[in-house]
C-alpha cells in the first residue's frame, strides 16, 4: 500500500521526537488478539490456519505486533519508544478492509502523567499535520473507574465483572439494572447450574465449564473464547441472583454521570469521593497531574470533553484513553489511544511494563484535509 507525502512526513516527525520506526510482520498469531483486544476488533479479524493447525491472522492493529517485537528484542523491560506507518486489516462496513495506520507506542516510562500528556500532544500534532488544528478531544480514564470499584464494598466477583464490563456498555448497563422481585441475574434456564457452581472451587469450576464447552464443540461465541465464556458463566454464579446492591449501584451511576473539562471533572469526583467516604486520592492525584502536564504542553483544557463513562472498545486499556474527531461531520475517530500498562505482562513478560500510545487513521485524516 502506497503512502502520500504527508504520511511519510508524519512518521519523520515521530522519528525526530525519538520514536524509532518498526515494521512488524503482517501475519501474526491470532491468540493475543482473540484474548486481549476486545470484541470490537475480534469480530472483524481475518483468520487463517498454518499447516500445523495454529490460528494466524492478518494484523488488525499494530499495538500488539509492536509490543511483541519489543518483548522479543534486547530492549524488553527497558524504556523504548516506537512509531509505525503500515496497513492493517479489518472487516469494516462501507470502508476498505485494508487501510493505513500511523502511530506511536511508548514502553517503560515511569513518569505516567507526563507520558500521557505527551501522547495526546503528539496526537494533536498529527491532526494538525493534515490541517485540522482544533479537533474534538474526547477523554476518559479507565483507572478512575477501577479505583472507584476497588473502593466499593463489593465481593471480588462483582469487582472483576464491573471492571471488565466497563468497555462493554450493554453489559455494564445490565450490571447496573435493578432486578425486579423474583428476577434472576442470568438466564433462568441454567439457574440450577449457577447455584451449584456458586460455592465451588473457582479453578475446578472453570476447568469443568471449559471442558463442557469444548465437548459441545463450542470454540467461540460473539468473538469470545471458550475461556471467556467460562469466566462469564462463573461470574454469574458468583454474583448471585440479587443483582448489584443499591448503594454501590447509585455511586457508580453518579460517577458515570461526571462530565466536563478535566478541572471541572476533578472537582465533581473529589466531591463524590468525600460524600461517599471513598479513597480515590491516588487516582485523582494522577488525573490532576496529567491535566497539569497537558496545560504545560499548550493543550487548551476547555476544549477537552472528559467523561468518566468514556472508554474504548479494547480490553487492554488500564488508564487514560482519548479520541480525536473532526469537529463537523462523522468521519469517525481520526487519532485514538491511551494507556495499557497490563498488556505486556499478558503477552508473556514476567512483570507489568508501563505503556501508552495511539494510532492514526490516515485515510480519514486525508478526507478531512481534502
């Protein structure tokens, strides 16, 4: 796939900003994407099998391939910054299946707030390179939601479920639905099975459900693997039939209603934490520190549309997330990314590595510039 002069100049700018260019292989093992990316990408992947039966895919994005190349290098575990300009492959409605993405990935930086601000600032430079100096800035923070859930008086199963469902809005809405008297949290058809599993050993129960699904010939449903289906089933058993308790549900709903620029949102969140007696101090301090670094980089805070309910359709994000959109029209996200501190450990590294980055959709940027 050919590139135009602006895309080449964009990557040259990334390289000048100390990001080294990588070109990961087009054909990738499918398992990391199936396990880690989320339903938004998993359901649109192009899958193939090699002669040994291993499942491969055409890379649907470049974050995981860049992370895998980094982990296979001598730099693994050390600070390193990379950029790319290459095609990715997804089944998409009304758009080509093959399209160019540029982007950057930063691994190993411990100055979290400053690194987040740098990523957003370079994202804004990316849209400016195509003549869009003032895109809509949409921002969220997965870590704030995780901190809230962690501080609530809930069982571990509910906490895991809520954090996992944050990027799955329909599932999260079901979690927050008040059940009517006699209603059950899950299908009535298997309530007996759920009750039987509720107090069993979690490891043994997961193995049993996974084996039963495999025996039935089920390998995936709706983009979810057998392991994920089993985990979901066992979560329903652990969370019981009564639904989410009223008090934590009300606090979550109040939290998810917070919007505004980052300074306004911080005030609302500190008020919520104070009213509810919740310790969100560490997450809010990081949030406000990031805001300060953004201001220092010249980002106009009043232009940022922050929402606590904002997330992206990728399961590996753990903190700051953002999208840049054209202020008019419906071109879709032009630049999008965020922090994913847990991904590299889930790809096999023995310890978590701080990581943050973004991808830019070149064809969409070109259309906005036309």
